[in-house]
C-alpha cells in the first residue's frame, strides 16, 4: 500500500505519478484523505474521552479517601457514561480504519519518476539489445514440434494427467530442466544470495503482503477447504519470511534466492502465441529477492538486471531489456524491467524475466521495517526478479540451437546436463 504520509505530504506528486498508469487519482486520493481525516479526528476524540476517564478514576479515589461518598458516586455515574461513549468511539475508529485500509488496497503503487507513461506493451521502451539473431536451417521447427519429434516434451500427456498448460518432460528434456535450475541457483549463490526452499502454498496474509490479494486473486489456484493458495512465484513465500519483522540495519541487504514451481491460472489465454511452453499453468522458476535501504534500492535494481543479463549471455541467447510503461506494470511495482529472448523458430520475442522495485508498497503491507542508527523503525524497500523462468527459456534454447544433427546445448550448461547435444 502507498504510505499515508506520502499521500498527505506529497499529494500532487502522487497524482502525477499515478497518471503514468492512466489513472486520474483525484477522487481516489480525496476519499483516502477524507477517511484519514475521519480516522484521526475519531482517534483524538477517543483519546480525550479515555484521558477524561483516567482523570475521573483518580478523582473518585481522592473523594473516597476524604469521605466524600456522594460526590464519588456522582463521578462514578459520569464514568459509566464516558465508558459507553469511549466504546462507541472505539467501534467507529475500527470501522473507519478498516474502510481506509480497504480503500488504500485499491490504489496501485505510484510509478517511479523514471517510468515512461503509456497504456500498452507497445509503449514500453527498449533500453538495450544484445546478441545476434540466429539463422536457422531449412525445415527448422518450433519447440512444441521439436519436443514431440525428439520425444522429451509431452504437452499431450500433461493434458491427459491434468489439463492443458501442464507440460511433461522426460529423458534429456527433464535433465535440461534440472540443469537450468541448478545453473541459475549456483550463479545466484555465487553472487551472494542465500538459498531458500520455501513452501509452495501460502495463506491469505502472505498473498496480501506481496500484493497478489486482492488484485490477482483470479490468477491463483485456491485450495478453498484450507484457504491456501498455490504460489504464482517464489517471491510470495520468500518475501513473507520477513513479514511483521524489524530488521537491524546491519543485517541489510538481505539477498535470497529460491527455486519453486509456479502455478498460474492464466484465464482467457488462447491462440497460437500461447502454444507449447509460451504460456503454461505450471512452470519452474528461480527467483532472486532483495530487502534494501531505500537509498540503495534503485542501484540494486540495476545490479539485479545485470545479474539476469549475465545468465542470458551465458546461455548464448539474444535478448533485449525493456523498461515498462506505467500502463503495463504490475499493480504493486514502482518500476519494472522485462527481459525478453528471441525465439528464432517463432520469430518473436518471449518474456523470460521481470525485475521490479516495489519501494515501500509491499513492505507497508508486510509491516517489514528496519531500524537505523537512530533506532527508529522505517519501511524497507523490496525488490525481486526472475533469474530465470524456465518454460520460455527452454523454448528459446531448443528453437535457437536446433541443427540437422540435433539440438546443441550451450557450453555453460554442458557440465550440468552431462551432454552437449540432444539427439533423437
């Protein structure tokens, strides 16, 4: 959630930043201001009544000690009236606090000043592009046909066992999947990230903390009997490890990495552009997560982008870096870079990573703070990035490296796979 102090003290800035998302936030912020004012005035009145009650309690004691029973009884009658008033004010305060909280949850994060305005993915900004687009041999095929021909990727078996969008890997395809996971984890650990194996299901508090609820409820698989959600990304359980925590400044930065399967309903996704591994309901991903002091977070965002670039270079994949416009960013993000790789057989770019700075939006929901030299708790900044998501990486590797003799494995992966080629 956006901080109330930011909305109070920087109202015009909040409006201008939210305009980058194509949101005229005036009415939203007016309502937040009105609820905040009501909350503060109700709190002040409640505090005044409670102070009056405390004063009367002391007065009653003094009156009883001096034998003034009649006056003490009159004061007791007044305390009964004040207690009823205080109880009513407390109910009003709880109601307005809930209304304010629920309203703030409907306001997305305010984009950073460096985020370009725009409504659609076509308005994202290409920051850089690297790597030669491969020229494939005659008869080159998309990955879903390669997987079937070579016998290591089985979309049809996934349909049989579960449904569309649940791929099955076997043989060298399964080994390639496992090799990529180990490669990505080893690279992150070498860069100073601590490996985490988190739960693959979370409760509603965790899903709220990182912004999946209530914004993305329809995108998650919900185990309704237990009220748990299958995770859409490792970001959710890993970041929530620090929910309701106050971290000492000396412990920062916190750098974590985790591999998990990810589950996304992806409702309404149809067409040729989502064939094969282009869009699936279950896929594997290695995620890097950072908890940082606010003054360091944008330098850290650049550092995380460079880490992902290093992975893509090692995999010998042509890639490009996009700065997302306001209208294409996630609800909780203040700034996001997408990394895309080129799929030669499909002749299109595939998103394989999003790296985002959430500033204090997640930490405000999580109540994740750090204590600086002055010992005052402050909200930390949270960041995360895919490093990397496997399904589309696998698609691009298979398509870009196909030859008449087989599918070549990038040199950096061969120590993990134990083979240099996938053969029929």
